[in-house]
């Protein structure tokens, strides 16, 4: 694990009680537990999964996985084809999402980071299904 990934993981763990991490398919995978969903979504708190490539942070993250049962007023969000299924137990749905304004710096506190990325998931969910 690179020092950047270690720092990203530590930052995520400062803000979420439980974050799982592993390497699979030549990617760094994260499962963040306790991610709150916007109003109307059920359940109101989920585990979200995403991966970054070996080129992180230069290569921005893309898309994230939510539990298959996540719904908005009984409707499932549109799912997109993912290159790999998450290496974490459960049934997952991949949501397309871009890291807009991704500008990483050597200092996590002043540039884009994975904690900021996770916080944008609510923006995607506010777009609806």
C-alpha cells in the first residue's frame, strides 16, 4: 500500500467509524460504512464501495457501488455496467458518478481526497433514480 493510500484511509477513518480496505484487480478498494443517504432514500444509511486505480491520486475515481436494496420511494437507481464487482460480500449496484473538480495535491488537506469523494455520493443520490 502506498503512503498516499494509507493517508487517504486514515482520513476516511477519522470521519467514518468503519472503513474496510483491500487490494484486488490491481485496484485499491474501500468499503465505507455509515454513509447517510438523502431524504426519500431507503435505507437512510448504507455502506458504499468504490475503487481507485494504482494511478491515484492523478487518476480521479469514477463511480461507486451501493447495496442492491437501496431505493428511492420503492424505485431502484439506474445501474451501469462495472468493470469489476466489489471484492466485498453483498449484492451491489454500480452508480455512474464523476469526480468533478478533481484537483489533488500532495497535501490531503488542501487538495481533492477520498473523503471529499465519498461526501459527493449524496449529490449523485439527490439526482434521483
